[in-house]
């Protein structure tokens, strides 16, 4: 009777040691999912979202668009008034970023301060000098 219990205890000990735990102070992956679900529930219930939550949702929406480089876009938010800053390669991308941000629930107004980096999309070289 002792041997099966000893084997069971050893197996449970090995299983516990093999599980991956996050580093101390790091949230578990499930925590981030739970936070996202809480934000979605608050949004569905019509409750106002915190500025940080709404900013995170707008950033995620921008990052989900493959034709945008969201790393070049900064998002600021105050009480549903979202400001976009940064640069993109074309006017179409600039407009798309504003549309995406405006489509997020809880966004009241979008100020689009994104600039278009014309040299990036056209591959234009330095301005040509006029002959004298």
C-alpha cells in the first residue's frame, strides 16, 4: 500500500515542478484575458470605460489592421476624446487610422494629428536642384 502512495506523491511532485509559472511580479496570461473581458462587459453594459482601458482598446484596434504600422502611432485619450499622433506612409493610412479609432465604442471624438511621411511611400530622393 505504501509503494503506490509513494509513486503517486512522486508523480504529483514532478508534475508540479514541470508547470511553467510566470516570473515574480509578472501577471499570468489569463489575467490579461480577464481584464479584456471585464472591459468588454463594461462596454456592453453601457458603463463608461476608464481612459486607460479605452486607450488600450484603440491601440489594439489599430494594431489589428495589417496595413498600418501601429508602432508609429501614439494614442492619447481623455474622457473619450482620442488624439492620434505619429506618422504613416500615405493619406489613406492616415484616414484609416482615424476611422478605426472612431469606430471603437466609447470614443466620442477623434483628433487626427498623424502626419504623412511622403518620402516613405514614394521612395522620393532629396529635392532636385534647379539648374542655374
